[in-house]
């Protein structure tokens, strides 16, 4: 049986703004942070969710070796909502060796490598001597940076399973809390804009030339975003017993196709059922579902099929990617924090950009946000290769 954890602190930085308050205000108002792509040298007819102010962040010594866009965004995120102070308090409470770091990313600091390739030696092709792959591009970079930022010495890992990465870190951390190797865990995800993802998804014909429209009859692709989202997990006995709890997690790997979901959402269904079983709940106990909802024709159809099979047509649900863009490796943590805010505020977010719902998908899809005293919610994150994860949060 899954051992519940308490979320004792959290923070969120997206194209909607810095911090939970700015993001929640925009979500309640049904606003989107998407804008036409003007990132770096990219020339694509698409919309993106770029976080303001990332380039202005400076990593001070002795952390300057980690300098790259992804770790600047990491630091920007850690500074929000008093989160850094909460982690330092946990370090003081338990000791630095008893606080773990579990973070998800898709491409980490790959932009640093892309920039370095422009500076290759014209004769040898060698990359510039100052290029530091280990502390920038390496997927573990943000976990190492975060651990060093807080002077922690507990277990640390980075998970890179595409778009389920920062949902799966909740499961990994919860297991370590349950077996007693740690007393607290910094969990979350960071992914930043880069040329590889923008041109890569465009080459797969998965990006839209307009702001993405999850579950819309006319949906035709994703809008890529960047974000940093973090939570501090502890055992319920460590808090006051109130607040948001991680009640269950479910993971699956259906390996149906490298970039396409099973048409009936087989892996998605397995992950949701596993999360319900871990939480000891029936489907009727879920008051809201934050859908993976990327706005590609195949993804939304497959997820819709799976959700309808497990929950039927009545459970309120929506995708918030029309507001934040698809933040890839950060999406799981972003949407977990959004779900936590929905529980705390008794308000279910809508779906900016969605206009005409697809009549072939039989769900109670919320185009507009609405008040609701939700007690238990589920968040879906599904990655390339069929790496799937569902989280259940409750108050």
C-alpha cells in the first residue's frame, strides 16, 4: 500500500508569471501566457510559453560552473514562494544527508551545447574549451545544482522520461520516504526552451501555428513552453496534518510506439488504475482530472478514451496547457502544483484556447474555470515511448 506524503511547500514559475500567486491569478482569469515564437534564432510559425527574466539570472560562485538557461530557470523557480527557506528549514530539522533531491527534465541544459557548436574550431571541429557538458547539458545537472544550492548531501537523481519526467519524481521520492532513507524530498521539474525541442517537434509535425487548443475539434498541435516547479514532500506526521497530500501514484510503460500513444490509451488507463489502487479509492472519489491534454489529435483522443473508460463522462476535467504551453519534462510538476492550488482555492481551472469541444470525446471538459470544493484530484502525465504517470492529490 502506498504511504501518503504531505506537500509542505511548493512553487511555480511559468510563462504566466513568477510564483504561485501570479500563476493562479492568470489561471482563474482564463488567461494564456503563450506568444508567437521569438526565441533565440528560431524561425518557426508557432507559439511558445517563454518565462520572462531567465537571461537576467546570475549564478554566483561557487555555482557558476552550472551556468546555463536551464539552471538559471531552476534558480529563478527555487526563489519563489518562500520555497528556498522551507528547504533550508527541512535541512536544519533533519540534517543535510536526510533531504533528497528528485527532479525531472527532458533536455536539461542542451541549449548550452547548441550554442557551443556554433563556436567549434573551424579546422578540428573541437568544442570551445570552456564548454562544460557535465554541469550544464547533462540531465543530472539540475539535480546536482539544486543539491549544491541547498548544501544537501542526501540521495539525488534526475528522471528523464520525456513528458512524464517530473510526475515520476513524486513516485521516486515517495518510495524513499516510505523505506526511511530520507525524511524530506525536494521534487519537481525544470525544462527550458532550446532549438532541439522547437525544431524537433516541428519536424514531427506536432507543433501548431496558433495557440494550442486541447480537446478542441480543430486541435492540430502543441505549443512548447518552459517552466520550473517544485514541491517539498515530507511524511504527514512532520506537518500539522492539514494541507495537500500526495495520496497515490500510478506508473506504466506500454511501449506502444516511440512518439504516438496507444490509440485506446492502454498505458494511460493502466497508470490511472494503478494510482487509484495505490490510494485505495474508486474512480467516483476523484473530483477533477488535470489531463495531459497536449492538443495533438492522437494524444487527446487516446487520453479521452482512457479517461472515459475509467471515470465515465461526468468527472470534471481540463488541460491547462493552453495557459502554460507544454512544458515537457516540467509538465508533471507544473500540473501537480496547479492541482494543489485548485484544492486549496476550491476552484477548477479551465482551458484557454479551447473553443469547440471534440464531439467524439465524451468527457465533462471544462472550457472555463469554475468554483468547486474538490477534495481529491488526479493529474496525468504521459511521455514518449509510453512512459506514463498519474498522481492523486487530496486535502
